């Protein structure tokens, strides 16, 4: 039997690697949560798999039956071991079989246990009311992970986040979405003077969308650009990427703090990739929390990372996700962050 350990940021990615390396016959022996993701131990019996696919002429009926029985027994033992090694739900959770099965699935997918418990309980409540399973999960996620916000959408939105998280592409998608009806006048401000080619990239989108763009090198120039866009219904500001060092964080705080002085209120939207680990999300939050982000955009869901880490971050911070970036296409690959959308990406990614 060939046994290997695989690790990654989330269970979905690790399971794909296991299938790619060991094949569909691989059996899960153990799962273990780690600070930076999850570790899964898998095995494949090369001899048994080879024997099972040999022509019937190569083995008698009795041998094939023996092999089949041994495989079934081994599979049953491994499934029992897998259930035993999963993080246990609270003994008093009081979940029925369907909700408990959902909870185990979400937990195996990397969702934090405290989030799993509340989501599963909400799911069971909806199911008792006769709501179909998919809609029940969506309603529970809507309740527990999409906090209500009473404030109106502000005219100016500044997108902040780590380098490479997809801020510029997201701005292009948002601008295109606002322009789709033909009545919303949009303006773009490029305040990222660190990344080579950033202005050219956003400028290309601006030309395609036929919206004006201004380049700003500091807070004064951002304020001037916003004043020049006084006739615009919506303005999006692209900011320098956070590199994880104190200097980049301080520069961004100074930029937005300077813009806010004597200027209209600006909504700060956090942007981060679905592939970001829980540890990296924690570091990012320490950087952007002083900026008081009112919303967030989760990008790069098409890369298969899933939403488990992001949902844990949402539950912890209370920052409401507004959009999901599902690919590179502009403007198609942008979806509203609804309970049903979260359910789809949590269970099917």
C-alpha cells in the first residue's frame, strides 16, 4: 500500500492533488487541521487496484470476489477512521442527521468549527420549515455571514488589499457593472504609483469602458481628482497593494487619511483572494482594520481555493462581502455575494 501525506491551504485543493497523484482509487486515512491549512493522509493499494482492472481471464471468480470484499472492508475501515479523526462538533449541538452531515462536510472543507455550528443549526431550522436543502444553506449563510448594513452606498469607493489580490481587475468589473444601464457616470482614480504598469492596465480598461481616469501621486492629488469628478455618480480609487510590511501599511493609511480630510466620506472596500490562508487574512486585517472597511470583495474563486478561510474571516470581522470575483473576464466574472452564492462556492468548489 502506498501512503502519502498531502498539505495545503484548504481541503478542496488537497483532495484535488491527491486525486491527481494517487488516482480516484485513493482512500483518505486521516485529516488534520494545521495553522496554515489542512493535512490529509491518503493511501492507494497499487496491487489491489492493478488486480481489479485485470481481465477476468487473468483471475478466477473466487479471487475477484475476495479482492472485492477486501476492498469494501478496507473502505469501511477508512471511512470509520476518517469520521473518528474529524474535529468533533459539540456534544450538545443537537443536530439531526442531515444537519450533522452538512456540518461534517463544511468542517472537512476547512470552515471554522464555531462557524460550522451556527450555520448547521440555521440550516436545520430552515429545513424544519420545509425549505429545500440548497436554499436552506443559503438562508443560513445569509443570516450568519452577511451582516446587515443600514448605510447607503457612498459615491467614492477606495479598494485596498494585498499586492496581486485583483484590485485593478475588480475596479474594471465594478465600473462596467455600474455603466451597464447607461445612466451611471463613472470615474476612475489610479493612486498606485508602486506597481509597474498599474496605470497602463487601469487606463486600458478605462478606454474600453469609455470612462475618464486620473492618476494621483499623493493625497492632495487624489483630492484634486475627486473634485474634478464632482459630476460623476460613482468613483473608484485604486490604491497601492499592501506588501505585509509596516511601511506600506503606513503609506496607505496616510494616503486615505489625507484624502478624508476636508473631503466627502469614502467607503473602503477590502479586496483579497479566496486562496489567502487564515494566517495571512489575520495579518491583512491588522493592517486594514484602522481604515474601517465597510465591505469586501473576495476574488479568484475560479482558482479553486473555496470560501472556507474567507467565511471564517467574515464571521470574525463582521465585514460584509458585497461581490465575488469568479474569473478574469470583464465584466462577466463578478457576482453579488449572496447566501446562495456562498453556499454554491462552499459546497461545490
